[in-house]
C-alpha cells in the first residue's frame, strides 16, 4: 500500500472513529478451546491472509514472524493459528456426554459470500455479466467443504442463496443476480451455519443504498461464529456522492469487523479509471482484503482472489494499556517476504 493510500486510510479511520459509531469488539463465544475477544477486550483477535510473493498463502508462520504496531508502538503477537481452506477454525464437537444440548456441529471448510452490485447502466451491467460468467468457471476451484451464499443489491439488498455446497444451486443463483428489480422472497434457511436464519428481510428491503445493505448483511453474518470471506463484485459505494451515507458506511465497516469478514472487492466497471473506485479500495483496506479491476484481465483478478484465500491466520495479541476507543494497527512480516491482509483497527469500548 502506497504512502498516499496509507494516509487516506488513516484519515478515514479517524473519521469513522469520530462519528460516534464505534461498536463493541468482535466476540466469538463459540470458538471453544481458543482465545476470543470479549466485551471488555483482554485479547484482540485479527483475521489475516498472508500472501506469498507469487500469490497464494504463505505457510508455517509463527508469532515471531509477525511485526505488530498498535498506535505506532510495537506489541508482541501472543498466538498465531493457521486455518487451511479445508478446515473450520471451530473445533469439532466435544463428546456427547459433555456437549451442551442443542449445540450444532460446525462443518469444515470456508464460508464465502458472493455480493453482486447490480445496476441498470450498460457499462456496469456488461461488467457484471462478464464476472458472473467468469465466476461459474471458478466454481470448480471450490473445495467440497466450501459453503457459498449469494446476495445481490440493486434497489435494495436481496438474499439469493443461503450457505450451501450445492454447485448447481450456486450456479443458478449467480445468474439470478442479473435480474434487476422486484422483491423476491429469500430462500429457505439451510442447516447451520445459515445466513437466511438471521437475515432481516424487512431491513433488507428498506436498505436504500448499498452501504445500508452491507450493514444489514453484516448483522446477519455476525450471528455465525468464525471468520468469513466476501467477494464484492460491484462498481462503488455512495459515500463520495451522498455525504449522509458516511454514517451507514461506518456502521457497515464496524459490523463487518464484528462479523469477522474480509472483503475482496472486484471492480466490474468497464473503465480504466472512475470516480468511485476509491470507495472499493477503502472497503477492501478497512476489512483486510484486496481490490482489483476486472475489465481487462477478469480471470486473472479472480484467480488472485481465490489464491489469496487458500488459508487464513488468526492472530491474537493482548490489549495494550491505554484509553478506550478505536486503535490503529499495522500487521506485517519481520523478515519473510509476503503481504499481510488484515483490518487496520480494533475497537476498545
């Protein structure tokens, strides 16, 4: 990330923190046997994708390999856990004799959300159709354990498909995202973990901007434990055009943090540059993802995104002493070459 982009990001974090919308720190009570962030933050948990120089996950990293700065001061990394794509971070069920009644079994594999931002504009629709077709080809790269949910946004947020590993259902949902208009009923809830079980249909239909839709979606995802990844295929947010949407942008970023979602933005605009691309970069930077254009090398952009999520590190550190509020964090590697993707802040209520 360049110096100018880092400066913009730092200013954005200050603006979001000053908006009075700082939320409680991420909580994950279902992460049995592991450290979790609590309401009064004693341990801070950060989901990080670490990319090797040629792409793909950089393996075998230890706490000593990470350099962590909180507010510019170095803080030791206490614990690092690598979660490969084929495994869930939630441990298997405990023996039935000590299991809490009604506790669902968390399945192996990744939870992936495909978010399509639809539009009536010809250049945006063309890009969205291209990426929907490209995504079909990439379905073969999903692991049998992967579960995918599909949502779209045009006039409001629409849940097209609950988390599933049914490839045929995912294929159908991809092209449902190109149907603009109307208010289709959401699909029935699938077995745990289910997005539909927590999806607020009324709030989704009232989401007048994509920022509000992201907030509604993140609230539902927050009810499912563990880290998730989102591919946001769209053309931009409204905050540059409607200053009133900064509130909803801040709420969405906070909710995505609490839901532990890393967002990888894929710009579908058919243009070398456009005025809203910075909003997609910001969304990726604030959630620990990447930004890529798709109008020239669409398959390559998807390839890099898929390779980035081959595995995830859960990084844990002790909360530094200091006043409550939003704290800027910077996570990098000490000696090994690679790129760390992680959210650049944590909230200490």
